[in-house]
C-alpha cells in the first residue's frame, strides 16, 4: 500500500510539472511522505485539518520537536 501510494504520488507530481526532486525535511528529519499522508487522513483529510488548525497535531504525529514555533506552518507547506 505504501509503495503504491509513493509511485502514484511521484507520478502525480511529475504530471503537474512539480516533480519531487528531494524529500522535504522538518527540522533535521526527512519527512516520511507515507506517514504524513496517513496522519492527515487519520485527522479527517486536508480540508478538515486546515479548517480545524490541526497541522501541529500532524507535526507531533511525525515525531517533531515540541518547541518548534513554526511547526504547523512548515508541516502544512510540505504537505501541500
């Protein structure tokens, strides 16, 4: 399931001319794209997470540093 998701994601991004050339980082940790997708899905998908301002929860789910002040914004940007 994870591998199929990643293949589909890379193809989607390539088709819209924004290929993933390197995996983004949060803090000093590389983001697991499958985990961030599943974390957002678990909280109700993008619109709900954004509307309820739950991006910090997604960041925490990924094991982020509790002291980060820009965690929510950075997590959302990377997801988008």
